[in-house]
C-alpha cells in the first residue's frame, strides 16, 4: 500500500533555532518527492522537488534530503523565523515518469510553531 | 500569488443545501484538482479534470460533483450538505495531465455548514 508518514506530528521551537522534519514513504514505483509549506488557512506552496538521483536540494533556509535506499526524506530549516510557523507536508509522486498515470500521495504534515 | 483563483472565499449555508465553488486555474494550466481539508486534517484529494475531461477520482462523495468548462475554469458542486462537509476546499492546477507534477494551489474556499 502506498503510504507517506511524517514525524513529528507537531513541533515547537524558538526563533533562530534549527529543526528537522522527517518523512518516510513506502510507494512503488517512486517518481519524485516534494515538500510543501502550508500556512494556516491557505493553500500549500511547493518548497522543493527531488527525484530519485538527487540527495540534497536547498531553497534558501530550507534544505531537503532524500535517501532512496531507506525511503526517507528530511526537511531541515535553519535559523528559524516566526514566518516559518506552518504545516510542512511531504508529498510523494507514484508512477512511471514516462507515463500519465502518476499520482500524489500526501502526508498528514508536521505542524511547526516558531515562538519568539 | 499562485495565479489560481477561487470564489467565494467564505460560504455559510445550512444542512441540506447545495453550493457551487468556482476555480480558475493558472494561465496555461490544463489540469484542475479539487481537495478537501477538514479542521486539523490532511488534504484529501477529491477529483482531477484535464482539458475538460475527468481524469482521476479520489475520495469524492456521490453528493459531490465537478466539471471543467471549455475556458478551463472548474466548478465543484456540493449537494445535500451535512455538518461534516464543513471544511476548506482547495483548487489546484498544473500544466500537464499527470498527477505527479507540481500543483499550484488557490487560496481556498471555507465552507461552513450550520
């Protein structure tokens, strides 16, 4: 069964600190993995996308890693800011790259609160 | 701003009623997706349209239906509303047919059923 699990479910950190969010997936065949940021009450926004051959990808203070062997991904946030308070969702694309039958499997997200 | 627009922003109605949510995709995007997000829950994929045709179905109730028009805007119709239908409804769009591409989300419609 295709599944995406995220941990922790929620996290509270102080402004300026770093944190790491985890995503474990069991999907086949794997196409790519995305991290989305969703502010409360707003639509998700894509942060990074990683394919099978990529280990690390950065977007400003956000760095995503992918270990295709262990089927794990992490999102590291450095020097957190109050505006980082949001839900971070891991989304895995399942299906062959050349086909049109890929679909997205959404994780439930990690709720991050950055306190002053 | 993602370029995806949704109307209305808020909707309050009573049980048993019928409502229509509207979505305009980004310019050039042919795929439209609808999602439901209940309070403190994850996104639930409802349905996808590509260039006017239904392409994929998720956990969409029979009371719900959608369509995509020739100008590519889409409408989600919710009927016989129940209290449990209260949620945020998001529309997203992408360029291609495949559901594996980056999707761009609209601001959502918050539906409250009283």
